[in-house]
C-alpha cells in the first residue's frame, strides 16, 4: 500500500496544477488499445510511441510508451527462473497514464525492490480504462503465462461509467468498428 501511495503521489506531484485533473477527451487513448473478444480491449503489443494527454486546465502532457508481448508496459517479462514475480494489474493508474515507462508506480516499485531484476521482477500489466470485471479477467489470462508469486491490483472510477459518459461496451464497440464512430 505504501508503494501505491508513493506512486500516485509522484504522479500527482509531476502533474500538479491549479485546476482539477480531468480529461478533456475521455477516449483520446484508443490508438494504444486493440479490441479483444474476452477482455473487450487490451493495450497493443510492441508499442514504441509517444502519446499525448490533454487535461481540462489546458495542459498537454507528452510521454513515451513501450510495450512488449501481451501489451505489458515497459517490455516483455523475461524468464521467471528463480525470481519473485509481482504482477501489477488494473486501470490507467497501474498503466501509468501520462508518465514515462520509468515513472510508473510499477517502475518505482521495481527500483525500490530490485533495480537489476535479478531476484524480483515487477510486471506492469495495467490497461487504460479497465474496470474491476476486466481486471479480474486479465488476471485469469496472465496467471498461467506469467506465474506470478504476488498480484497487486488497482482499479479506480472506471466501474462508475456514468461519471465518464462511456462504459466498457462503448469502448469495445469503438475498437471493434472504429470507422463507425469517426
């Protein structure tokens, strides 16, 4: 819990401003996501791109994103071998929306525990916009592949889709048929 609080505090400090931290466009991240029939969407695999995020107070944040296989932020996990593997799953807080790969709370946890990854590996499997339902399914999908020893999960307000103006089904439909929503 301390690491989660520290990660959010670091992110909030970097993005502190005079106004609320609200997004002007709730779905401006769709090009990082791909449709998935079971999870509705996942982060695209093998990304190496710069993304932009606009906030209501006028700020625009540019940040670099890399993903490996399975859309894992920061690259594909190596062989587990003798390492303790921590699987971090959840929504944009876990993914690190608006921050560089090395600034996510998962990366901070990795640096705190074992910067060389010799004994401990933290895997960032967060996906922007995920609800509790999707996060549970993502865990079920990744457990047999990654064999984690510990799972950390963060899910925020995405289950309250009425507050955002869209829900899981809306996002899945936009990813399945993007030209229909242009």
